[in-house]
C-alpha cells in the first residue's frame, strides 16, 4: 500500500504522519533541561544519548560506542557504574562482541540475571524478611467488572510457573435461574489469606502460617505433604504438587521457577520441594515486596481486581471492602477472608 | 504345650508344617507384590496414585484409620481381662495386645507412605502445632504404642521368665532378654505384674478411646469445610466401629491360633462371650450410623445430603451396600443370631472375617465421599479409585503386618501357660 499522507482509508480518520511526528517532537523533553536536574555531567549524557540513537540507526557499532564511553562513564559514576548491569550484555542476543563485553568496567552480568534475582536479597535492609511489612494485604474483586476471561488464571500460572494440576487462581462460573431469566456470575477464587485460616490450624508441623502482612505462607522446606490443609480449606484453594511438568508443551519448562515467598529454588527437579508439597496463592508476595501488584491484579482486563492495605482506612481497597456492596465468600465459616468481593 | 514336665517342650508355632510353608509362601507373595508397588511409589512419587488436589486423601488414609481402629478395638478387648478382670478373657489378652501393636505398626506404615515427602516423616516431632489434631495424634500414637508394649510385657513376663529358666542356649537367653532380666517366677513377682498390668491398662483406656481413636475421628470431625465429617457423633461412631472390628479380629485370632498353633480345642464359653460382645457392637454401630444419617438428611444441608447421596447411590455405592451394610453388619449378625452357631468355631471365624473386611469399607466410606462433593459450588467434583500401585502397596503393608504377627505368634508365649494365672 502506498504510504502517501493523503491516502484515505474508508472509516479511518486521516491523520498526517508528519503531524504525528511533530506531536512526538513537541512532547519530547529537552535533553539539556532534563539532565540539568541530575548531578551527572550534562555534556556526557547528551553525547551518550545522541550516539545511542546512532547505534540504533545502525550508523555506529555497539562495540565502538562502549569503547568510546566506558571509561568516561566509569569516571563519572564510580562505584554505582561498576555494579550496574550493562544493557548491551545479554545471554541470548547481546549487541556487542564478547571481547568488548569483557573489557567493560561494569561487569555484573546481564540485565536478565539481575531481574530474576529473588526479592529477598534486594536492598540492604535485611533482617526484615519476607512478609514482615506492617500493612495488611487485601484484595477486592468487583464481580460487576469481571467478564470471566480467565486472564488472571493464565497470568498467575505464568508468574508462579505452577505445574499441571496446580492453579492458584480459578474463575468459578455459576449460572442461576431458568431460561430465559438466566444470570451468570464469574467468581475468581485466589487463596483468601483468611484471618482465621483453618489450613494453618491443622498443619501438624506449622509449615503453613500467617505472616505479619496477613499473607498465609507455606514453608516448602518444612511441609511433609500430609495434605491435611487441603482437606481443611473451605475454599478449595490449596493444591498438591504431584511433580508433573509441562515438558511436552514447553521446552525446558522447569528451568525457571518463581521465587515464591521470597525463596529462589532454582530449577524444578524430582524430589525437590515444592514437589510433594502443598501449594497455593501467595498474593504474589515476591512481587508485593518489590512494590509490584500481584500478576492477576496487574493483568485483569476489566480492572476488576484491586490490591492494597486493608489497615489503611484511606486506601482504595479498605474503602471498597467497607462499601455496602462488599461481601466475603462463606462468611459463616468464620474464616474472615482478606479477599472481598463487590456484588 | 503348657507342659511342665522334665522334658520341657515349647513350640508355639504351626502344628502342621505344610500349612506353615503354605502360609509363609502366601505372605511372601504379598510382600513381593508390595515391594514392587512400593518401588513404583518411590520412583514415581505421588503421581503413581489416583489422588488429586480435589481428593487428596484416598486408600492409604482409609487403611490408616482402619488399622488404628483395629488396634484400639483389640486393646480395649484386652482390658476386659487386665482391668475389668473378666476371668475367661485372660485367655485372649496377649493375642489382643499383640494384634494391637502390629496394627499400630501397620497404621503408621500407611501414614508414612501417604506423605508427599516421606523423607520428612520425623518432622512432626521437631515442629508442632498446638491447634492441629494431627500433631496431637502423632504423639498420642507413640504414647499408645508404649502402653501396648508395656501391657504385653507385664502380661507375658511370667511366662517369658519360666521359658528363660527352663530352656538352655540361645532361646533361653532370648526369653530372658525379653523378660528384661526379671526371671523371678514367684507369687510376689506375679502380683507385681498384675498390679502394673492393671494400672497401665487404666491409663491406656482413656488414651485409646479419646486420644488414639477418638482423636483420629476428631481429625476428620474438626473439618468444618466438610459437613459430612463435622459432627459430634462422628468420633463416637469411630470408636464403636473400632470396637466392632477389634472384637471380630480377636475372635478370629483366638480360634485360628488355638486350633492351628496350639492344637487345642476352642473354649466355647469364651467364644460365645466374644460373639455376644461383637453382636452388641454391631447393633450400636448400625444404630448410631443410622442416627447420623438421619440427622444429616433432616438438616437438609445441601453438602451433607449430597454426600450421603453419593455414599448410598453414587458410583461406589456397592461398597456401602455390600461391604459396609452387608459384611460389617448384616452377614455377621445373621451368623451370630443362633446360639449353636455362636458356639461353632468355624462359623464365628467366617463371621469375624466378614466384619473385619466390612469395616474396611466403612473407613473408605468415611474418607472418600466427603471429598467428592466440592467445597464450593463452581469447583469441580472429585472422583477417585485407587491405582494398582495404591492397592499393591496396601497389600504389601498388610503382608508386613501378617508376617510380624506370625513370627511373633511362633516365638512368643501368647497363650498363658496355666489357666488361672491371673486370679
Ligand atoms: S483460603 Fe484456604 S488456603 Fe487460603 S488461607 Fe483460607 S483456608 Fe488457608
Ligand atoms: S501438607 Fe504441608 S502445609 Fe499442608 S498440613 Fe501437611 S505439612 Fe502442613
């Protein structure tokens, strides 16, 4: 198709490409102004940025770029630079030659390795481990907004890398009434992180327990796999890990695992926890600790799921949980879930 | 046996050598099959079962509570002699105690093989949870086994001492060791044994009733999420059906061991007493179960009613009608009705065996149906039938129990040397 600006397609508003480019240009902040706000050398920053664009356009090679700037950047940023991963060094598709990569003074490995490091080691404030925050995590799910697409279930599976037969989140679909007056409700069901959790009550070895931030943890290194907690959970939220894998569907399915409850367990192997243990939704504790929302909340296409601190009366979730639309599943059980629903 | 002559001969084992060979061959078959199934279980992990996250407890748990019940029942029968001093019952108290010990060992093997992480089986002794019935149970089982072994020791010590004094060589030493060196056979030492037998038995009764078997019932009854179990009557029925199976087992063992090992004739009065006891337990068990079902149906609680419908008309309803109602109640009851049948050893062996087998179905019908109906509408229904690996390992574990019992019965003086020792 010819790309003249004046080509009009039926039903598509005619926006000149040149206009769009101007819009972008107008929005673009002035580099010098931006860099003036930071301590680092403005000239160096502008030069690096301009050359980076040339690399992108293919006018300059990555190797030349880093030859030119490695030393200057090291001088400028000192210790911080030595500890920073270099975006050009990457396991699969690195954009510079190995020689250059090795000569760099910022050699802490690729971006990849850093981003998959467990949340636990992040920051120096060790001592307050996982789950010690003083908030009380709660989730509010608006059933009017849920369309039953199961995106949350899928997002959860890929975030937590759960094996076949283990699904921390499911969307229960219920039909009520008789034709033609039928209504259908979709009820997503994560673990409720109950305030009075029967699963915790029954565990003979205290492998599952409530953390300060309200999340119910499972210590995979202690769980003996007796499955009493599955029996006790009134919400069917717990799953036994039978050791199955998606090996037929995905190559190297067990290579990556999720740092659930802040513990990195490396690759998935037979006889190694959490195989033979009971598993369940952790409200994505590892993400919460990084300041991210749980994968299901982030992915929800209807924005039906909300995450926040129930102890903070001003938080959105606390207000929603207080509204007259709010209810909990199986309130009569006395479990007092920290997952609320809006009818 | 029980000779006191100079040519002392103690041979408590099989009278008939051919029968002995056949019996050990049979046990070897069970063990070989069990070993192969266990190998598969160990290498394939829990995936070798038909368990799922919806039905996480299956055959192994059912067998586990079955053998705990068998043990508690047999022990309580033994207290009829040791605590309540019903004279004739003394004849069977060692049988009952020994069977109770073996049953507990078998029950614990079932718990072990059921763990997702078998290598962590000692964890419950390192970490505990005060609110967990299971945590308490594990400790109660250990205490209970201690009581059983102590009871058997005090019941049998005098005969072990007699054997140690009369036999030479390795055998004499062995019995001396089993008597823990207390080789005095005089009256004061016997009175001492009797006293302690009674004392330990008195401690054991509440332990067996409330902690061991009642507690195992509580394990299920505390599950509020499963209304079918969540009833106060539940642990009581647990104990009654335990007594039922325990009495039946002791009756079978008494007849078989007297005939096949001791080559003596069965004491028909004792047999009738056991038979009447069994009859009583069958009536109470059936009545309480009927009450439980009635309460369930009149509660109109959907989960509870649905579960009972699964039990009575579901896929596995044959196990309810044939085994639970038929084998554990109706068939033995019919055989127990006539006095002349109650005094016919082989009829009572058959009646006892059907009850012992029938209660297995009772245990399956406790564990599995409550997991078939989902805990929340919208979650999938469960379905479960054990895999060959689950059956195979179960048979193997039962084989281990049979082997231990037989070896014990061939070596230990389970039949008291002279009548009236207890008086
Ligand atoms: S929903 Fe179930 S698993 Fe989650 S805290 Fe409550 S009882 Fe435990
Ligand atoms: S399966 Fe694990 S977490 Fe669950 S009750 Fe047993 S030991 Fe505790």
